[in-house]
């Protein structure tokens, strides 16, 4: 259907308004909902918002508008009468406009309008999404413990936190991530105790030593041995455990030489931890931890002092509320021996964050569900003491556990905690079996590394954030089904076709099949998918979306001879469609911290 001059001017003027608004540029869904709201108001119906729903009945229309029913009672009219009034004022961006049932408005999108949006989006991902009002957000995730190896329990915090950080950035926020190392606590006493046992002649253990203490020389290989050995012995030997406690207390009180020894140990350990996080594409802007908070404890305690009282020798803050459904005990801030504890250091960390140049509007903690009560106590204490103002959001985003096929937390065969690097090696080995066509070497290793990360991340982010899930290595390493390798294989296939045709076309001229149209409609849904993922803080929606887009492309690929197409207009459109899919999915995979290999 051709447009009238008035309709063209109406659409152009609307587009110009959106363009002039700049940072408020809208996705197709949001733009259309705004247009629909204006139509309702033009017809005399005041409505706060109009929702454009994807339709499950494509024969009736691609989208559905249900607002007429909610207005019927308010205006004392039949909803079908309202619906008819609305559609009589539509411009021709819609086709197949009809009213079903009591007043459901069904519409499909005009081809010209649809293709205009798709062509604008080939090299502009932002054209498909909605930006949020920019906020400063600090995300606390990772939570590795110094001097200990990363185990599978650290994986979800790292994967979810990194992806949420990237998603929040894409949607327009200023975001930084802090690994927040667990670099104080009993592990300091364990490791130093083991060093003392193995190397008693070191100057740190000589009470008569008067010189300057040298930097502690310790290797990552030694660290990997020392903590487990000390922990095992201390559990069986009360005297050894007492020594561990004494050393830990001295480190916590910053007593030399143990405090300097421990800082040297943390430095070596952090470098090793960083290697694993780098492999997983988890890039922290801040590498702070409990040690970093020590200098802020005195200032923090001054803020907290009016709200603390003594209980059994300890200093605590009441955080219970009258409407609590469960008992929320007081938060212990200082132990009865005067020492700081984990909560003291977390509060001092919050103090530091709130007084930093970054000045966060929101603090997100991506930590497992078992610490839910603790974070509730810390957050309440922060607000009650005005350590944090009420307009700053403190949020704990917990997550479910990764389990083995037996439904229990993932373990080694002998029942121990599986190290994260061991899990990565197991996945890499399974994937290597599927890549026999490649000779061993740098190319194969590069592909395997990217596939390994994609496998573990996609499997970890696919379940809803708070859901426990079973990690099945064989299933998740498959090149078929809802897996990271399947999505990457699809992207590599698209890139291979684009390289072979070597056409510079970046314009979709027409829609030649139902599958193509379904791809475009799926791309229109992207803004809603990202909004859901951001609102609910789960990446599962993006993983599902990537699978659906990949499946639609592979259906299109099976139906269409892209490379050998003789009609140049069609071929140009096909190539432009492939560029649109590849560029969009590349951005989504980057949100998940997954890289696309050059080959597979």
C-alpha cells in the first residue's frame, strides 16, 4: 500500500523528533509504543502507557495491543468501539490491522517500515535497543580468596558479574567492577604457619632479627601446596590450629613481620588468580579486597559509633524492623576481643566506595544465596547509620548452585571441591576430541580456548540466575542444541559466507521468505530481551535469544543458496541480512564475555 503525502510527512516528522532527541532515541518497540500512546490520546483516551505485545497468532498479526479493554470501563464504551476508533487513526506503518475478540487490536509491520529499521541497524546495534538514564554502578563480584585456588564455586559469581557489568554498560550506565579479594582471614595464618614449618630458618621467624625484612620469595606452586597441607594438619592438630589463630590475629592487627609477609603472599596469589579471570574474559577495574579496607576502618567506626552498643563484650548494631517476617539478629561490628571482622571490613569498603571519585548510585553484590541474611544486615546497618544515603541502592543478586549429574554440588570423583582450572581442562579435553581436523598448534589452541570459555559461560548463564542447574560436560560441549559451541559455530558459518561472497552491500532491499521476516521480527524484540535481562539481572534471556536467532539463521541457510544466488538484488539483501545477524550477535556474545573464533 502506497503512502499519502500526509502520512509520509507524519512519519518523517516523528523520526525527526526522535533524531533531535539524541540520547533518547528509542528502539522499535519503545518508539511504536510511544506512537500508540499518542494515537490513544489523540482519540481522547488518557493512558499512561501502551504495550505492544508479540503475538502467538501470526495469522492474526505479528503484534497485539490490548489497551482498549482496560479503557472500556473508564470511558463507558464497548472495547471494540474504542479499538475501532484507534485503528481508524493509524498511519500505514501497520498492515493486516484487525480487531479480534472483545477488543484485541492485531497488527503486522509494513515491509517498508520494517526494512528501514533493519537497514539502520546493520552497523548500529544501539538502533535496536533502549538506553537507560545513566547511573554510576559498582559491581562487587568474583570474591576469590587469596592464597587459595579458584574452585567451581567462584565461577558463577565471575561469569554473572562480568556479564551484568557489560550489559549495564551497553544500556548506557557507567560501571566498574571490583574483584573484592578475600585477602584477610584464617588462610593467612595457615600459609604463614606452613612456611614456618618448612622454612624455620627464615629471618621472619627469628625473634632476634633486627634488620629490615626482605620481600618474601614464594612461588605459585608453593602456594598451591601450603594452604591445603596446613589446613589438613590444623584440623587434626589442636596445637597447630592455635598457632594458626595466633598468626591470623597478628596479620589482622597489622603486626610485623607477618603483615608484610602476608601482603607479599597476596601479591603472588593475585597474579595467579588474575590469569584465570583473564582466561574467562573477566576484567576487573578494581583489584581491592579486605586489606584495602583497613585504612578506612577508624573513619567508618566513627560514623557507626552512635548506633552501636555493647553486647557480651562485642559491639553490635540492631538492624531488625517491626515488619520482619523472620528474625534479623544484630550485626556484630567489633568482636569481644576488640578485633575487626568480615562485617567491619565490608562496612569500611562501603565507606571507601561512597567517598571515592566514582560516587556510585548503586552497589551490586553478586554473591551466592547463602550470604543473603548477612548482606541484609550490612545493608540495613549502612542505611541506619547514614553510611549510605537512602537514594543509593545496595543490592545483593544471589545465584543458584552448579551441580553434578547426581544433583549435588559439583565435586571431584573423590568428593573434593573441584578446582576451576581443572574444570576448564576437562571441558577443553572434551572439545578437543571434536576437532581432529586441526593439527596441534597455535591455531587449534586459540580455537579451543575460545570454545572452552564459550562452553562454560553459556552453560553457566543459560539457567535463570537464581536456579540451580546440572553441569553436564558432554551435553554442553555439543555442537548441537542450546550450547555455546552451537552459537559460535553459527557465527563462524555466517562469517565464512561473508568472506566468500566479499560483497560490500549494506542494504536489505526486500523480504523474500517467511523465515527472513521471522528473523527481522526477532531482532525487533531485542530491546525487550535486554530490558528483561537488566531488570531481573539474569543473562538467561540473552542466551535463549542467541539460540533462537542462531536457529532461525540455520533454517534460512538450509532454505537459501546464498553464495550461488544469481539474482544480484536478492544476493545483496541476503548478504546484508547476514551482516545484521553477525553484528548483532557479536555484540550480545560480547555482553556474555564470549569471543568468536575465526574458524571451527
